[in-house]
């Protein structure tokens, strides 16, 4: 059977849209030297991110690759690319690359996915809160002696949920993440009190 032509709007078709050039430039600037980041896949992902956005917000997709040149993995960049669409029309798209690909705070695709959802959440009017949660969860994990663990990830997810519910990060972090006990002592598998506290704030 004959091969299918590139899909309309593909960055590898003759009639590629203008934002493909931005995506290509962002890839070269940010990931051209990053091992394992496939150019075709990443430029295509960037273009898919950019296509449905208003012109003034499309830049945010490329920033997922170029905000921290040479320091962002393909998995983190792809996770970030869910963010501009989630933040569409809110004026928060600038925070996607700045916070959700920060190599000091975000090291996995899962973290980038969760950060993207945090920034884009309609009730979160304070995108800095997502960065605040990332920083606070790292500090919490270090103080609790579980840095980089699933328990730290649980705390981060609960902090994101608190911010996504419209609670300020100062409240989420200030009220809940000073408690670094690993369990409430109410039996095996009991979750950290910090998580219970964050869940309660998010639900209030």
C-alpha cells in the first residue's frame, strides 16, 4: 500500500506551520546535545503542543526544551508540554518551562506531568505555588530521611493537590510540611501526617 503523506500541519510536510520553526530552534538550543532526545519526536511533540494555542502562548511549548539548555531530559520536556494547553488563556503559560523543567526540582517525566497539571489547574491562580511545593517536598524528604522516595513523591502530590484546589502554597506548605514524621502511628502503612494535613486543606 502507498505510504501516507505527512499529516496536515506536520513539521515535516511542505506546508509546515510557522511555529515548527520555533520548535526546531528550541530543540537545537535546548536539546540538540542531549543524549536520547530524538529530534523528530520532540519537534513533533512541541508542534502538537503549540497548534491549538493562541499565537501569543505558543512560545511556551518550545520553552519546555530550551529553558535550561542541555539539562532537560526528553521525558521531562514531554511532560512539560502538557502544561501550556492546560494553562491556556490563563496567563500562566510562562511558568511551564520555568518551573516544570527546572533541573534542580524536576528530574522525572512523572514529576513534570504533575507539575504541568498543577500550573494549569483552573483554581490555581498562583503558579509559583507549584515551584514552592517542589522545593518544600525536597526539603521535607531530606529532613524525614526519605529523600527521593515514594513517600516524598506522595507528599509532593498532596502539596500539588492542595495548590490545585486554590489554597495558597504558603498555607499548604506552612501548615503541613513542617511535620516530618513518617507515620501518624496509627498502624502499619499509615500515611505521613503531612499528607493527611494537605488532603484536609484541599478538601476544605
